[in-house]
């Protein structure tokens, strides 16, 4: 079972493996949340359209999203692109719409 400790900002989780941490994070977020991961294959700025990312998802499919990407999300995408291109999202959005849900976004190695 994950150990949680209150912190001044957010919370802390300790587990024996990365999979355990992922499961504990999803459980803490809510039963409907699921982790999805993929490889960031494109990153750019498109004039008036704004920032854009292209991701090939491990579960299949490739998405391109231009515009409506926050500064925080853009920072995570940039970090991921520089460090191997792996990203993960934690989402409770049904069907395939989770592919555009960047509320909980992580850069991965």
C-alpha cells in the first residue's frame, strides 16, 4: 500500500516500484483516472494557431493538438522533448478524448 505524507505543497507518495507509484497516484486522483503514455514526436509554434504538439500513443493512434496549451503544459512538453520524448497523462475522460486531456501531464524517461 502507498504511504502518503502531508506536505506544505501537495502530497508525497512512496512505493517500491514506478508501477506502484502510478497506481497510488491514480487511486488518489479517483477511481476513474487511468495513466496513458506516448512518445512526443513533434513540437512547434504555428503563427496565430499557437503552440502545437504531436504525440504517438502507446495504446495506438497519433494526435496533433494546436492551441490552448498552457505555459505549464508547454514547459512539460519541452522537458519531455529534450529528454527522450516520453510523456504520460492521467485522465478520467472517456473514450479516446483522453488523448487531448493535459490536466495531469508528466515528462518521462
